[in-house]
């Protein structure tokens, strides 16, 4: 699998500096980190496996829809886990990788500055996430 390449191409197309790509382990029900860019080493253990329903990736997986925060540093919605602030990014979005109604993982991207992704960008990210789901399923 070309996880790292897929993530880097996605980050480049959205002008983002940080990202994660998690695949759903159907046996454990956990999201497993397959690729990342810009995540500090000390955070990797916390991000290596994520339960559905926890943090942005887990909530996007649970809701089966994109989840975003305009400023991860000041967000108090409960979506952002405390350690996530250590990434030093602000505008962040995570999309579930869905194919035929089934979850295959999540794709998260973030910018250095506060940012709200518009409908067109969300739609494009969801399409990329769906394309990645076909690769995971294959």
C-alpha cells in the first residue's frame, strides 16, 4: 500500500502541513495509523490506534461524515483530544473513508492557521477518502 504517498499528495492538493491516514482494523474495531506527516514523535503512541468515537478521527468514523475545527488550539467542542493541541496546527478536518456504506478508515489534514474548509473542499476530501477506501478494500 502507498499510504504515505497518498497522504502526501492529499496534503499538497489542500495546501496542508499535517495529516494522518488511519485504516479500520475490522477485527479490533480500532483505527490504525498507516501514514502521517508532521505529527510530533511523542504523540505517535497516542495516535497509533484510535477507538471509534474518540478524537477527530474516531468521531468522523462514528458519524460517517467529515468533522472539522476552525482552530484546533482553541476548540472546546469536545471533538479535539487534549494531546492534539501539541501538533501546533489550527484548521483541521477528518473525513471517513467510506465505500458502499462501509467504513474503511479516516483521512485527516490540517493547516498551520485557523481555517474553515468550505463545502466544495469537504466534498473533494470525501471523494479522495472514498477513493482511498477502494484501495484499502482491494
